[in-house]
């Protein structure tokens, strides 16, 4: 007996008897989520003046990770909102630094400024990916458009690598055609502003990324944090120039360039894992443990799990008593799904394949097994 459970966003019944769960609530349960801070969504407007505006700007809603992850529309909305705010913040930081570059001729500050511009622009493809993820799955894109977020991550990696190439080129040119750094005080101020701007953006992106379960947004936040640290490296270049060591500036430019390459390596590795559908083995073990704890489940096998953007989809096999009627096997499968949906907030689809226990040796329980590829 086979029983396959999956999600269908059409909102209608399926011919095989499996239940269909509406796209608006993939868990098909009614939950009354309390605000973690004990107030309604409109609290931000109860205050008045500048403090109210700032409070709403940096924390317009108070949803925990589970609540945001359970609502795909909310997750995408929060992701786009975070990208808008961080894009503006980084552009303002980079424009200020660009003005200082024009009056100082600091290649280290130029490197940091270019990197900050690049980091700001990485929000655009990710923004488009979040917008595309709003579209419903269809007959051609049966898994939806979540993979666009991972593709945007790949583009971000290329953009970061491009900024590293420019940094190395400008540093070499500065060594060949030496030009003294002027307005050292302004260079130092720009470096500090670069660090503060990037760190604030990093905290913001990481917080929202964790809230909605977006690895791409978290990675972009960590990227901004590393950019902030490289901004502090510009201080070393400015200090060296002020102390009479002009080569300090291009040398620091090279150091920043290598730091960018380290970022590229880490980001490229994460995107490779995503595109290859890699997942945390501990998460697979958690799924197996939860499924085995459901009443009626005799064994669990063949667990697969993949990320599509910031949503998870997977399947697994559970073994049940072969003497159970179909409706009882169906109930067990639904209980497994119920427990997994509660344990994994980002999970939007889990297909449960029912296997009967092989207690009768005269029956061939898996006649199609020879069609399966072997590892």
C-alpha cells in the first residue's frame, strides 16, 4: 500500500484521497499567535513624534521567527522591507565616502567605497528574487520561484568578486603612480562612518534574515559586517600616511582586496551548498526522530530535504502496520506532517510515503524498486 502526502496550492481535492492544504496556511492548522512583546501591530502608531517614526522604521512589526516563517507572504514582505532600508543606508554611507575619496586620493578608502557600493547594489537582485517568490507555483514551475533567491546569491558572489578585481587594479596603479594622500583626517572619519554604517546594516539584515529563515539575507548581513571591519583597515592606511609611510595606503588596499576574496570564497561555498540541495545532517536526524515519535510509526527512512529560497520542502518514508486500513495509515501520515510542520517553521511541504511492514515474505512489497538509482 502506498500513500503519498504533499501540498497542492490549487485549493481543491486530489483524486488519490490525500488532503490538500491551502497556500495561505501550509500547515492547515489555525494558530493564534501571540505577539512576543504582548502588543498589537498598531502599537507603533500609538506614540507620536520622532521616536514613533524611528521605532516604526527599524521595527515596524514584532513577529518571531516561527510566525514569519509560517506565513510566506509575510516573510517575503519583511525581506523586501529589510533590503529597502539597508540599500538606502549603504548608499548614503558609500556616497559620503566617495566625496572624501575625491579630495584625498586614498586608494584604501576608494577600495572600501567601491565595496560598499557593491554591497548596496547586491540588495537589488535579492529584492527582485523576493518579489518573484510571491508568484504562485504553476504547471511549469511546479516548485514555485524560490530558487530565484539562490540564483540572486550567485550573482551577488560575482559582484563581490568584481569589486575585488577593481581594488587590486587601483592598488597597483597607486604603487606605480604614487600620489600622496591628503585630508587624512577626513579619510579617517570616512573609515569610521563606513564601519558604523555597515555594522548597523549587518545587524539589521541578520536579524530579519533569522526572523524569516532566509540564509541569503543572513549571508548578505555577514558580508556587510565584514565590510565594516575592512573599513577600519582604512584607518591604518590613513595613519601610515600621516606618520610618513605613503605605501601604507596601497598596501592596505591589497589587504582589503584579499579580505574581499575571503568573503567571496565563503559566500560562493554557501551558494554552492544551496544550489546542490545540501542540508544540515542534524536537521535530517531531527526529522527522523520526530517522525519515529509519532504513534503508529514503526520506522523512518529515505528522508530528503531541500531549501528553495527561504522555504523548505522534503519527503520521507514511514513504515506502518500492514494490517492497518488506508484511513488509519492516512491519519498516521498526517500526524507526522503535523509534528514536522510545528518543529520546522520554514517547512512548507512534506511528502510522506507510507510503507507497510514486510511481515509476509511471500509478498513483493516494492516491485518497482529496480527502477530506483543506487548510490
